[in-house]
């Protein structure tokens, strides 16, 4: 536009003479360059839901409600009434109306009074953007500004500016704010009577106050309705209906749903007056209510907060976002966004670990792991209930969230492998912590957010593929192309997963995890769980962080993934806080509310999964001596093919008191018997708990064979560790070991001198001297193990 004007000016300038109009054009161009018009209406930020309703509105930076009305929200009725009332020739004048101005000037001269009848909508916009004292000088400036507006903006844009700037008394500005705050609806839904009401207020916003002078407003409204009728703007019956309509205007509170997401997106898009989200308004309100009521009930336990995220698995859109129980409760940190707060995950990462182990071909659901006291180089995890269960399947270990088997699996896989997978799944805090994370990370020794966990579990629901959470609706063109399926209105089963995203685990592993997490015979059902409680059909995992500071429960079915966190933002732990008893009831009630007419469809086993018979004792492929077999899943080409050796044949004498090997097997009288092939740690566990088990008889004392197999394993003290002793109050160190089945006797050596002869399970104590100490343990087969420790005086 500017270039065009300069071009015209040049053409005019080339002429010998300069006419008056051309001079005016040059003057305008110069003034326009000197005093450009910066039109920057400062709008309130509003957050809309998937259906366009306003979820949340903020005051603008001048503490005013000035919500932007989009062009398509200016209905024909609104346009007609405004133009009729304010500026009939709006679409025909250049920003000012010379005829009206002349008429007003004449009237001012003859009556000596000032009237404002000459103001066009354009000039009113100028005054609303840059208020000035009413002088003739101001009038000239406004005239200049009006021409600028007309040159650089379309008529529709100027009309839009007008409806967004007109005052409604107090701090309410613009049709949209007035419509929402006085009538509780968007401008498109206003009736003729309401539109007329809103067009008459701006001229006298202080005397015609909506909500307090409603009777006077109705009089004025009806006067204008009749005028519109006479002018033929509306039919007689339309006007007659509008005349009888009561005025229900009163000041309402601005919408305040999803306050945490609103703040988050506002800081992300500071210059965007309207932020469209994928939230579903009814769902958001419902979940906010459920969370507030639930936290109200558990407040007496000194538990004050909760956060919830509801994700649609098909679209990955976030349909509800609750950052805290009560945003306005400053005492309990209500403004903290619990969806993004970094917390300890407790046991919630275990499903990912087992999925990784399935994919690495280490385990299958029926693989047996030993849940026995284990010392991982000084780290001795306990279970939640402080009990150990002996041999358990992977399935049971995950469903019961046992700690020792999880740490063992992580040790086998290696912490870096799990860290890499979490990085791939975009766990931001884990990325930062990656160098310092150890085995304890699987029991909660790392930082995660509810958002990250919910996104991860949605990947389990989507064949192991991780996709970003969508906070905004897809662009309309995308929706039309069908890449994002629309929300199902009826209870039809959702379409199968369409692909996309990044595979963090295989579809097979994801299915196996889902299958395990769906089992309902498990201890993390709420204590008060009974048949009257409706249990949604979901897969879910609970978690409780160290010190009972965080309670988690994340669940999913094909439709939804819902993440629930309950705890205190202060980090205060509470004895009653647990994922099962505190977070899961809220998860269930939200699932029942959000997905009450859930379709019957459930996840189907992917093609890569096969079924096979395995030994019930180990989960391995049955060997020659296995008795009981059960059915297990296997991932084709991946799952381990280990032949079971859980029982072994041993030659003994007739009484079963002595065992033989091939060297010492007598020519007659020997009997072949089967004994369980137990790991030393399991034997130690059985012995310490006096659990009977079939023990292989001691080896033939006269045998000359050299035993080559594994020697005793020293479990205390820790090899390579430093121990501090107080010289004045010397403490004792415990010596303990684990041995094979047949071992009857061990010999403890300290610095190569025999210290004590003992039974394998016997606890032996000794008082160390400062300095390096070599400790050895030899068994009755002559096999020996050494460790070294360093003892320091404190
Ligand atoms: Zn077996
Ligand atoms: Zn022998």
C-alpha cells in the first residue's frame, strides 16, 4: 500500500504544477511516515475447548476483559444493528462522512451545542484506540488517523476492531466479553433482543449498566427495536418476539476451567489472543469436580493434592488436564502444576523394564525369578510388604510389583539400557540424571512427571509406539484428510491402531504387559474394594514413592489412558499414602465417569506372539525331567529357548544318605534320584526360613574327583567396600555366604588364617583391625572365594 502511494506521489511530483488534492496526498504520505498508526489492541487471552466453548479467560495486561471476537462471530444480525445505529454509510465513506460533518457543524453553529452525530465507526475506533480530549485539534488528528485506518485495514477489519473495543462499563470491553460475562454465551448465540441490548450500552455504559439498570435498558432496547422494525431491518414478527423477551443480563464469573493448562499455554503463546485446545469442556469440568471432591475426602489424612491427565489413545489428544485439586488454594500450592511436577515414580517404570526384557529375549511372562533377599553390591532392596516370596513368575513379580526381581532384571539388562529407553520415550529429567542413575531407579530413584508417565502408558495402549500428547485440535485440513480420526460419538469399538509414533517397545511386549496389568487378582486393588464397586476393564499400574510421598495409578484401555498422581506438593510423606489405596480409587472413578459406556473391544495378541508349553518350575522349555508344564507366550525369534534343568538326576546309596559322581559310583547298590537344581540364593533363603526342600545328600567322602564348579559366594561383607570402625567402640562385621546344595561345611579365613569353621547358613562375626583385610571362604569340596575390604578408623 505504502509503495503504491509513493509511486503515485512520484508521478504527481514529476508534473510542473501541483494541484490541491495532490498536495493533500503528499501531505498525508509525509504525515503517515512521520506518525504511523500502530494498531495493537491488547486482548485478553482466552482458552477454547475442542467444541469452541471458552474454558478459561485472562484479564489483559491492563486488567480489562477484552476478548477478541473473530470475524465469523460477527453475525448478520449484529452487523445490521450496529451499522444501522452507528454508521449507516460505513461501507461507503473513506473513514469520515463529509455530509454528516457538514450537518453537525451547521447544527453546532446554530444551536451552540456540540453533538457527536458525525462520528463514523472508523473514528470511534480511533478514539477507542487513542483516547484524546474533545477539541477541534483532536478532531483533526482523529480524521487523519481514520484515513490511515481505512487505507491499511479492510472495512470488515475495522468493524471487528470496533466490536472488540466498545465499552460496556467497568472493565468489560467488546461484544465477546459482554456477551460472555453478561449473557453467559458466545456472540453467535445471542438473540435479536440481546444483540440490540449490546448495541445500545456502549453509548452510555455508565447510566445503562447491565445487571443493575435492566428495566431502563429494556425501555431503551425496545425503542431501538421498534426503530429497526420501522426501518425494515427485521420482520414485524421478529421484532414482536424480541420486544417480549425478558432481559436476563447479570454479571457472571469469567470461565475458569483448566487453569494450569491455560497458564501453561499462555506462557507458551504470549501473543495469541485465542488458544484452541483439544480439551472436552464437559469432561474437564467433570474430572476437576471428581478430583476436588476426592481430595476433600482424604484431606483428613493430611493428603492435600492430586493431578490427573486424560488422554484419548486414538487421537492422542488431551481431553482433561487437572494440575491440582484447587487452583485457588494457595496454602496447599494449588497453583503448582502437578501434571508437570518432577516426582519419584515409585514402581511405575517396572512395566517398561519387563517389556524391555521381553524384547531383549531374556524373559517371558512365565519365567521364574527368585524373590529372595539379595545384596546388589551393598544395595539390599526390600519389598513393599517386607516379605520375600521365593520363586515367582515374571507375571506375578510385575502384578505384585515385587522389588528384588525388578532390580535383578535391571542388573541383568544394565541400567544404561533402561535409561536409553526412557530417553527415547522423552523423559526429560531422566535425560539430565542419566549419568548418576543406578539400580534404585527402577524402585523410584529418578525423576518423572505425570505427563511423561501417562504418555508412556498410552504407548502400551498403542502397540508400543510413543506419540506426542496433543493439546491442540488438529488443523482442519488434516482432519479432512482423515489422518486424525474424529472422536467417536457412539460406543462403537475404536478403530485399530493406525501406526505412527516411535516404537519404544514391540507390539508383542506391549501386549504382554497389558495382559499382566489387566489381572485383577493382585494386592494393589484398594483395601475397601468390594463387589459393589464398579471395576472398569483396564490395565493399570500403581506406584508409591520412597517415604510415601507420591501415590500413582496409571491405567489404560483401548479408548483412554488416564494418569493419576496423589500427594502433597510440599513433599511431605503420609503413612496412609499408597498407589493402591489412595491413587487407584480416584483412577477407577474417573475411568467409570469418562468411559462409562466403554465398548467391548479389547487388545488383540499381535501376530508375532506364539504360545508354547514351558516347565511350570522355571518357565523354560521342558527338559527331560520336567513334570508339570503350562502354557506361556513367546515372541517369535526373540524369546529365549532354554532347556529346563530345574531337576537333576543324582546317584545315591539306597538310603539316600550319600551321593555319587561318575568317579565314585559303586558297581552295585546305587539308586538314581531326582533333586531340584536350586540356585545358592534360593537354598540360603529356604535354609534361613526353615522351609523344607529336597536336599542332595553329601558327596561320597572317599571320592577323589576335583570339583570345578562354583565356590561359595560371599554376600557379606561387600567385596571392595570400605568399612569405618570406631576404635573406642569396635563393631563386628558379619560374614555370610551362599553355597551349592551339597555343601555341609565352610571355612572362613581372615588374611589367610583360618578364622572359623561353620555351617553354610551360620552367621559368623569378627572384629576387624584397621587396614586392608582379605576374607576367604572355602567349602568342604575345597572350592575357595576371596574378597578384599578396607577398614578405616573413624
Ligand atoms: Zn523344568
Ligand atoms: Zn564322587
